[in-house]
C-alpha cells in the first residue's frame, strides 16, 4: 500500500488559487480512476477535478467554501502497490466545464428577458446541465443536490413524492410539498409547517456575487433618476409587428428599448463608458456592448449583446433569447459573459414603482425599466387609458453628472413615446 497526494494542478493561466465549491468524495470512500473528486471555482471557470488513480480517500483539503492554492494538497489517496502503481497519466490536467464565468452582477433578482419582459417567447429549461451536473446527484428517478437530499432526509420526506418544478427537486419544491400538507390538501389559513433554522454557507457564485456587489457599492457613489414613459404607441407598434412577424422571433419591449438606447447614446457618450479608478481613466466606448441581467439556477449572470447598435429589433430579439438560454443552461462562452459597456436590468411585472439598481462595475451606468401598467391619463381635455412604465437609471457620480443622466433619460423618453423615430435615420 502507498499514499498518493493529489495536488491541485494549474487550472488556468494566471490562477493562483481556487475555491472548493462541492466535494464528491469523503474520507473513507473508495474511488476509481477518473471519478469526480471535487468542483473547483476560479475567476475564470468552474472545473471538475477527477482522480488520476484508484484507491481509498484518506484526507481532503477542506470544506466547501475554502480556498486553496495551486500546488497544494487537494486529496490523499491510499493506493495498492504504492506510487509505483500509478498510471503514466496520473498528472493529467482536468478539463474545465463549459465556460461558467461569474459576471459582475447588479441588484435585480430577475432577468430582463425570458421571465420578465411581457409576452416573452423564450423558454427556460431547468434540467441539469454540464455545469450543474457536478452538484446534482441522481438516485432512482429523482435528481437533487446533496443539500436538498440532506434537508429532505432531516424532514423525513421521501423525495420521490415531491413534484419537481424543473428537471430536479429544489428547496422550493420541498417547501411547496410541506406547505400543501404532503399532498393532503391546503393547510388551514394562518398555519404552516415549522422549519428548523438553516445555515447556508456563502460559496461559489453566490460568494462572487456578494463580493462584486460589495465592491460596487463601496467604490461607486451611486445616484438614481426615475422618469415615467408613456409606452402606449410603442406597445401598439409591437403588437402590429408581432402579428406580421412570420417565422421571426416574437418581439418583447426590450428590443425597442435597446434601439432607443443605441440611438440616444451618441449624444451622451459618458453613459456608455467604463471607469478604471486605479488608473484614473474613463474610456468612452464607441460600440455598445449591452449587458442583460439574467437570473439562472446558479445565480445572476450578465450575458452581453455585442455591437447592439448594429442590430435591428428582430436581430436583437433573436440574440436576446439565445444569450439568455445559453446563460441558463451553462453553454455561454466567456466572451459572452464579459466586456459589457452598459447594462439593462428589469424586474418586469414585479418591478413596482421604481428600482435603484446597482452599477455593474467598472461600468458607470445601469438602466432599469419597470413594469407596464394601464392608468387613466389626461390627454388634453379628455381622459384616456394609457400604458405607462417607469424607467430608472443609476449612475456613477464621479463620471456622470445628474444633468447628463436626466437629459439622457429624456432623450430616451422622446424616442420611446414616438416609436416611429426608432426606425428613422
């Protein structure tokens, strides 16, 4: 018998350390060559580590959430025949999962597309994908994460009895099962199942989100401005275009808003900028690479519409759907999750009166359309039913003055309320 120490290899250029996101083995487990050991997250990707040998695990580096250095011990494995029995490829490097780069998030907990913008045709798949399979386990016909399984076991709940809202059972599905009396009908009003306190360790993407949000609020002096838009005419135009779209994608409000943003930006270049506060340099970008806040099972991600200024509403609708789906199923490439120059976020129907979104650092502005409501409005001497929407913008006051932000929003308002201007040169 001999002990083989599997050290964390170099899993990316310039990477000095990685975070343990999830363990797939524990001390005492018998593992086989190429069996998954752990999921490690760097600033660039999530990587599934595989064992180069067969044997019994005798030591592990730490708990989920711990950060270890490249070259340090990840696991120790007792092998038969000693280290001389190791295969020739024992030091082979792991293959990274499809790109899963945590983007700099903003405050909105909902996507701008797919779930939020009304009449969206984007489909959302919750089935386990390449980047989630490492933290999901399948037993029988039930797929669930180890945390969900542990909680179900502590509650005495048989997972096979719980209806999954997507491709696998989540905590919310357990909650629904308990709330409805384990399938025996609704509980009496005012009562609910008592639950024990649950301590959830902040690791992986949730830790990245927390760190980026804190850095944005700590370093950027935010201010917000809100204006009401009358979108009655734009909604009528959108309905007409959808009625005659043929095989083209169904249009939501978002492509029209993006066209308006792209038309207004040239007069307000300070909005489409990034601020390197360490170098003291503001870069005003000529191209508009628009970030879209998108909620996924793994957390908030921001896929990027490259060169949005070059697309028409149909092209934007197609690209919005493609990127949102890629972010959710884990197939988005690294270049599709970085490099935005301006971000749009929306709570859609949940948007309330207004939002004050957090800037996607190092950008200097973020735009937040809110839900559309129909209200009576005075139009001259008459009262008409009009469709109204509040739009919020948060800006970095070191770069953008209040007057500039307000003027930019008023320019957007004119374009949105007179949508024929969106299609005029």
